[in-house]
C-alpha cells in the first residue's frame, strides 16, 4: 500500500485526527458551539443599532416644530382632562365677551375670556386642537392611501390603466381644491368624519402624480426585472419591491399635506360647511367671532388664528426637515 510519504510532493498529509493547533496559522479554530456562543448576541446588537438610529434622528429633529406638534398632540389627547370647562356650554357665573384675565374685567376662571354665548375660549381651543389634528391626520391618511395606490397602479401596470388614472387625475387637478371641497361637503353634509373623506378625496391627486413618477423609474430597475423573471406576480412585486421604495416619498408628502388639510378644514368650518356647531373647531370659532372683530373682542379671532398658524408652520418645517432627512442627496450636501 502506498503511503503519503511516497506521494509526489514528498510530504505526509495531516491525518483526520490532526488538531487545529497543527494548522498553518498555529491557532485552534473555534468549535461549532463556540461559534454559536460568539454570534448569539446579534439580536440585541441589531436592536441597539436601531435604538441609536432613533436617538440620532431625534437629536437632529428641529426642536421648535417637534415641541409645537408634540404639545398640541398631548393637548388633543388629554383635552377632556385639561380643559377647565365644557366647551359647548356657557360657564356659570361668567358673562358674554369676558376679556382675558390680564385685561380689565377679566377673571382667572376663564383665562382667555368667553365668547358670545359665555363659553370658555381656552376650553374650546383645547378641544379644537383635537378636531384639527384628527381631521389633519386622518384626511392625510385617506388622501395618501388613495393617491399612493393609484400612483403605483398607474406607474407599474401602465397601458390603458395608466391613461385612465392620469386623465382622471388631470381633471381632478384642474378643479380649484377649496371650491371642490365646498361642493363635496355640501353634498355629504357637515360632519367631522365627512370632512375627513372629503379632504381625502380632494388631495389624493398630489400623491398619485409624484408616486407614479417614482414607480416609472423603479419598474426599470434590475431588482424588479429579476423578480419578474423569477416568476413573481405583479401583486408580489408591488408589495415586496415597489411599495417599500416609495414609502419615503409618500411620508414626506404626508408631512407637507397635513398643514394644507388643516387649513382646508378651517376654511370649510369658517364657511359653515365643515364641523357643525356647537362642536369646537378653530375655523368655526373664527366664523363665530367675525361679527365681533370690529367691536373690540379681538381675542375671539386672534387665539384661534394663532393656533392655526402655529400648527401649519410646525408641520411645514417638520416636513422640510423630513424631506432632507430621507433624501440621501440632500442629506450629504
């Protein structure tokens, strides 16, 4: 029997029992158990990385918009606990048109004064924040859902589907948004949830146009083509490859749309086709205070207008920051 020593190389090969200490590196390899023990903590490591990313994003977030939005959301959630009085009923012992507490004739029980029915202005502002945020967030969610779905369907499927959706979008965009919203609101009747769906139906076209452009680029990318060649269905390609890649764009559009939706809701309430009285809404408060503006009751219009200004400004500033944050090209400038 020929041994390894007789091999052409003239050197004996290590046997199967040779230990790792005899290896060229001179170190013993870790066993399977050692390897598992070494790589076991990968889960917590990934979680820690995610936490660090969230903390880093929170540090970079604009302080003033986040503080304003966070404060208003907290006020809206805790409105029933924070509000000193019922926003729909007159305050007992208070007069109509009581001024704020720092003015002559003001009282500490109604810090920001009362309106033409003796209702507490501060309580109505607090509950109005809830209405504005619900309409703003839910209206944006409805518009974003419809617009994103239409944009993906139009951009990926193409052909006659693209033509039909885009022609409907063009017709929708040709209509003045506020006039169209007034028309729809008068058709369905004044209600907070009706206004949510009306504004969602008005503003979905903003998403459809932008998302379609993103999808037209994505469907030509190699990973989408490879998925199609591998036999993936259109629904699976949309779910696994198209939708995740347009979510950043949809998120930025949503952050910039919230302020527009809140202004539209305030405009509809101001015109009498939005949130019906006596439910408090900032636009409705402006409409009710309009006849008294020239009579000197300035607080009835200034405070609701200031709230609308702050929340719209905060959402726009936060949306601009989010756009830069989610865009690699702008982030590296």
